[in-house]
C-alpha cells in the first residue's frame, strides 16, 4: 500500500518498540520518515532499516522532555524533507510502583516525558501543519500514543495513568482547536504490547495479584508493535480524513 506516498513524517520513540514499528510501517506506506529518539543509535538503526528496504529516512537525537530539543528535532525533519505532514508521538516511559513509596521524581519524569513531551512535540510541529494550501487531502495528521491505562485504572501506575489520560485530553483539545485549520489529531490507546519496555516485567514487590484480574486482555494473544503501527498509518492517511479527536482502543478486549 502507498497511502502515505509523498508524505513526510516524524516519529518519536523510534529506537525500539511501537516507535520503531511505526517508523517502519509509515516508510512501507511511502512516507519519508525522521526517526527521533533520545537513544540516538537506536533511532539511527531504525532509519538504516528503512533505507535498506528502499525507503527514505533520517534520524536524530530528541529528548521530548526538553522543549528546545523538540523544536530542534522538528526543524531537522523539516530541513531534511522540505516540510512535515505527519507527527507520531510514541516516546514514553513506564515506572510502576506503590504510590505511597514512589519517589516524586518518578512522577515528574513520567509526566514530563509522556504528557509534557507530547505537548511540546505538538507545539513544535503545529506551525508546519496549520492553514496549508499544499496540505494532504485529508489534512496534516498528529497521532498520539496514549494507553488503555488512560481509560482504566491500573494499580501501581498512578503516574502512568495520569500522564496517558492527559494525552487523551490534550488530543481532544488540539483536535477541536485546529479542526478548521487543516490538522487532524487522534490518539491510540494500546493495551499490553510486546516491547522492550513491557519486557522489563513488573518489578514491584508486595502487589495484590487480584487487582490485575480486570485489566487482562480477553484475546489469547499478545499485541505486537506492528498492530499499533498499522493503526497509526491509517490515522495518518486520507482514509481517516473524517476522524479527529478520537481515542481508539486496541487492547485485545481489555476494556470490553
């Protein structure tokens, strides 16, 4: 499929997991992709995979928690491709723990990367999206990765749940503000996905297993980054031209 042929995309968190899967899928669909991540070598490796497959890609180190780094990353993508049409905000962290015992710095870091980082990337990219006469037919697209945890309480994850719920609220606010200026903004709420982040397990002592019973997927399988990447590609394409302000769950029936 070439739904994104001629588009120029920036993907954060592109060094691994959902970010890497998204970058690869957007490139497969024809987009030129700027792979951004604080892990610069991983982002570069993703870009190399794209170019080896015949696609167009560049990479750069971007710390989404730093506003100046976000601005520089967007500027680098614009310089590399002559513009920008799509932003996929995937970068995020997960630091579980008992709320009463967790260091407040973990809260601030989680909000700073997952929520503030998403905001700062959107703010840096929006000037390149709004009121464009040469915009794609379906408008420029921002796709934010939230989480099923934005819509359901997950024990021992207060900071993560709060940050991802904030991403959904941010998405809907931006969608409303910029719908008439040629920008669509949607969020994806994945359940458990097999990534390096989730492979770290749940290193928290003294948890109550019964609290996890209601957040178990109904389908007897584990989601893969490619599952999320496929939905990002759809939302970035003109096929989703009438969608904005949505928060789509893809969670194996976790919230069913």
